[in-house]
């Protein structure tokens, strides 16, 4: 089944995107910062979400890990 049709998988993909973009921006900011508009701006927005809402993103990652382990 595709991740787009399974809500839990969609949330997992979104969390992984946010965490990955935040990490890449911390390591190499020029890769993310040069594309602030258009389709690639999605990665910049994901990095900003990860930076500004990091406690909530961390709690969401922990909750997702627990739900996956319990299943």
C-alpha cells in the first residue's frame, strides 16, 4: 500500500522529511537556503518547522516510534 493512502505512513514520511531537512540545514545550510521558493521551497519550510517546533517534532517522533513498536 502506498504511503499516501495510509495515514500513519503519511505522518511517518512527513516527520522523516522534517527531521532530515533540519539535519541537512544544520550541516550544510547553503543546500536548503538557496531554494526558498517553488517546489524545492518545501524542503526549506520543512527545515524551518523542524527548527522552530523541535520539541513538538521530537515528541511526535517518539509517539510514532512507540506506536510502531506496539503494533
